[in-house]
């Protein structure tokens, strides 16, 4: 299997007789979202897929960056997902094997939409990458619909967590300032709220 370390640019297309082709098809078929896809489509996906790798702590997607021309499915490893909330890094649910990035609905032609999150490799991460246009042609409407549903769920969760985080942070600051005034202190209270649980 060909790979390019630290690169998100898909490599040249593989030949049908590539010894890694069957393995790539098996990997794709193992992903939940593709388990109902027919053999002919799986074969096309295996031929279209390109392997890429990322090192531990490497930033794969920058928050605020424009949509990538490709979609990536994680084969091995895990990625941390974070978002900036008023200068504080909010931890969002991580993504792992079988899941994809970036977190933007580029399937709908939103190439100018920016990423709401930063994605960082936690381990050495292996992915299968697909050129977006070709991926949409091969997979068909049903798979794209599932991916859009996932993206919408992610978007709603990110919005909810940010709102909850900001609400907790605001309450925490008000409580700190109130305690400070009662003690007669004129010192401005600044507190690290990154430890606050969203389950509070």
C-alpha cells in the first residue's frame, strides 16, 4: 500500500493488480457506513482510495480553514477534535477507526465553508483518502445522505457543547467575582475554566 507521511494530498491512482487493492476493499467494507454498499461500488472505491499517514500530534485540520478537496477515513489511530471558545480549547468527542474528517458538509458543494474544529493526530494515524468529486460519483446518494446526517449531528453537537461551555464559564466567572467582592478584594479574578465538566 502506497503512502505519503504527513500529507493530505492523495497519491496517484493504483492499478487494478496492485497487491494492496484487495486489502483496501476489505478495510472499506469493514467501515459501518459502507457495509450495505454493493461489490461493484466497493471495487471502485478500493481503486480510488489512496493511503496517507500522519504522525502523532500532527495537525490534520486547522480550525477556520477552508474545505479540503478530499475526504479521509481513519484506518488506524485516533484524532483529537477541539474548538476555540473565547481563547479556551474545548475538547469535543474524538474520532477513530471508520470515522471521517473534515467536519464540514462539503458533499453539498460548500467548498467555501470553513472548519468549525481543529483535528489533531493523537497517535500515528493511517487514513484512506478519496477525491471528493470522484467519491460522490462512486458512492451514490444513499451513502452521501448518511454522511450528511453525520455531519449535521456533529454540527449540532458542537453548537450545543459550545453553548453549554460558555454558559458554565459565564456562571463560574460571575460566582468568582461575587465571592471576590464579598471579601472586599479589588483584585480582578481570572480563572482557568478549561477543567469544567460539561456534565455539571
